[in-house]
């Protein structure tokens, strides 16, 4: 049956090439098939895996893109988390269609991708593999969805690929972001939505790459039909860089930018050095006609030196922490404790469910400290393969092992010297590495792999986990001595469904992720009632997608991608019990005796539950 299906596909491809038939819905697919037959001389019936690079070849291919990958990584990880449950594999590829970075979905789906060699090192150029999402998007420099039997080679029919090209700070093709699914139950419309999310994520990656490259310049954001354009300019208003859409909008070329052409030849606006990056500015063309509203972001050196600080309004370095705490009493109490600690080098342990914003909170702690001007270095212990954590964390000398870099590697701990090291999902760190980390914390020095002497370090450690480390330590699954080293001060970050200021958070994130849109009453009711098992991260992605699909600037309940949430019965009951206790305490101003009377519990029982469920009280 499979060979009959393949034969039918080959006949269909040949008929398209000979203009006997056409491919429904997309002439781009038909044109690609013709290229594959006529220009590339490919056989649609050919079987076999794609070309795959060796580890050494992958490293060589990735070297020119190291900075691009670093700047794109946060968005790439977010995209992978959003699409993981839908069975998508997420890849970042270079301009030659070689996958340089991959995030596989859950185990069942991951096996399929590994078996078919759709992972880091595989090459899917159209000239080799025929019509496919990655190769064809790069060949045409346009986003594309290649759905199942639209692939040129019959063997790829179980896959659907949605791809957005990635352009660098100069508008050159740098690579592409590819998402691939092997799920047969997803219709084309579902993949189109996933493509829209991928295109939006890619746009943000391009913005991060542009801002990272021109970090010392002023950056103006200009509205355009093809999306916002970014223009970098110096203190004399000479243009030093422009992204692809800005070049198209203003007709800029490399030669014009190299000559230091004046920004005022294209755009005029009220230039106020003290203006914040989030403040909108009214833009005008050189002829005085309106261009719309944009933004102007000053370089860090300007942001770090306010023009005229008022003596009666000192800068509050804990402002970001207070904003994150909002009106949640437990978090406000934790932030006040952190303020009292000041810059004493106490390790901080953040505890909370996945998606509550532990990394964001850790960054705010770093920004509030006297280490704010030094490095903030983060490692997700769950995302890094066990075999690589050792080298990434502690570093290694040249030639320490096969495949090591010729000049060695500092390691994240040494990179964080003088600053802050954030270890996310510390509960997933292997026991052997826990021993080495404990030694670092005790001796304040690191032994890189293959080193003859230690390297002294001065770091503040912030750790985070969704696990109960205390219980793990009792069970021997986590070193008890390391647990108490990490727990200088423990901060519990409540789940979104538990926060007293939940409505405020939803409104704020809606403004950030879907600017210019408003929530309909039905959409608001759904968001307010939904438990959000993925917490802040899930809320952001839901509203980001809703902002892309909303018509006329109104987000309706149909725009909200809120899958049914059941979870284990025990977890649901625990969450319900916790919410009931929190509500009773709130009604009685935190007075445990009165709350216990309302709940028909003894005071001792309520205190025990408060401790077990990690509920903050004002008493």
C-alpha cells in the first residue's frame, strides 16, 4: 500500500512538472517541484536519510552563528515550550539549511524525529531533499508551510513543516526557524496557526539580534506594512544600521549606511534624550507628512546616566521586584525580606511551578544588588544533557577531552565571577555534580576539567526549582548539605491561579503581548476562570497568539487557545485546598484563629496545612 501511495505521488509530481496538473492551493509548491525536477535533477521516489554532519563539522558550521544563536536562544526556547505538547520539533538552521540547534518534543514524538534524522546536523537544502519547509523557505526567502504530501520526496509525507526565514542585523539571510510535526490529527489550519506563532517569534529574534549588534547605538522603531523596522543611529543622528524591513521602507542600501547618511533625510521626530524606551514618539517623513508612531531606545550608557536625578526621589533598585510582587501579600513579604538582606551574599532558593517566572524574578534580584553591573549567567539544569553540564558549569582546559575547544572553556561559574549565577531546575542536577557544586560554594574556587590549579570565584548563587528539595533530601535524591547551602533564603513564587492580583497580571500581560488590542467580555471571563497550569509563560503565549489572530483589535473567546486542563486529582485537590485557605486568611486579615473557625479546622491543623502548602501569612 505504501509503494502504491509513493507511485501515485511520483506520478503527481511529474504531471505538475509537465504542466498537466497543478497543485491545489499553492503555486509555490508546484514551482518548487519543477525546480527539483528540472534544475536539481532529483528523484521524488528516492529513499534514505538526509545528509548529516559530524560533530566537528557541526561546530565548524555553528562558529559564524554563535552570537546569533545566543541572542535568539531565549525566544527559541520559549517557542519550543509552547509547541512541545503539540508534538513539534523546533530547529534553528543556517542559511545552508543545516540544523544547528534542535529542541525535540516529548519522548513518543521525539523517537520519530531521531529515527528519521530530523535533528542537529541534518541538512534539508532543497537541492538535496527537494521541496520541504526548511529548504524551500530558504530558497525563496519567504515563510512557508509544507503540509504532508506537498513534500517532493514521498518518504516525508508523514511530516508537516512550517518555517520562517531569519535575517540578520543587515537584512541578510542568516538562517531559518523550522517547526516540524508528525502528528496526523493536526489539520492544515492548525499548522498555519503554528506558522503565525513561529513568524512572530522569529521577528522578535531578529529584533534581539539587531539590538545586540547595535547595543551602543540609539535605536528607532518605525511602523511599516511589512512589520516594524529598526534603525540604529549615533549621537550625531547618522544611520549606522537598518534591518531588512527598514531598508525596504526607506530605500536604504549598504552604501548609504556606510557613508553615514543623516537620519533626518528620511525621518523627523522630537529627540528627547531622557525619553524612556517605552514612550511613543510621533514620526514624520522628511517632507513633513505623518509616518505614525514609533519608539526610540537610547543606548545603555545613556540609560545608566539619568540627566537630572532628583534628590527628593532616590532611585529604588528594588522597583522591579516590587512590580513583580504586585498586590500579592506573600510576595510583598518576600521582597521586603530581600530588601532587608541588602547585598549580603546569601544564596537565594526560588520555589514555584513551571512558568511562574523564576528567571525573571532572579534577574530582578540581580538588578537590585551591587552586582548589577557584572554578569548574570543562567543555566537550566533540566535542559542541558547530563554529559554536558559538567563542562558547561565548571569549564575545561584545552584538550581535556575529545571534541573540546582548542582554547578550552571558562565555564559558567567563572563567567559569573563578580556577578550572579542562576541555576534553574536545580533539582534535576545529577548527584555527582551536586558534590562539585557544594565544593565550589564552600571553597569559593572552581577546578575546571583538566586544570592543574583552581580558579578563585566570587559569585552570588540563585537557584530555582519546582520540586520539593527538602523532601528529596530526606529521601536521598538530593544532597542534604547542598540543600541547606542553597537555602540561605527561600522565596515561594505562587502559581498564577493562586495570586490575589491575578486580574491585574492578566491586564498587564495583555497590554505587553497584544498591544493595541482589547479583551471582549467573553474573553476576559475565560481568562479569569482558566487555571493556567503553565502560569505566566502560558498566559503570555496565549495572549501573544490572540493578538496575532484578533480582528479589528478585539480579542474574543475564539482567539484564546486554552486547552482543557485536568491534571492529577491529587494536584487539583491540593490547589483547591490551598486556594480556599488563602481566601479565608484574606477575608480575616491573615488572622489564623478566625480563619480556622471559618474553615471548621483546629488552629493546629490549619497551621500544619499552611506550612505543608507553603502559604505565606502576615502573622
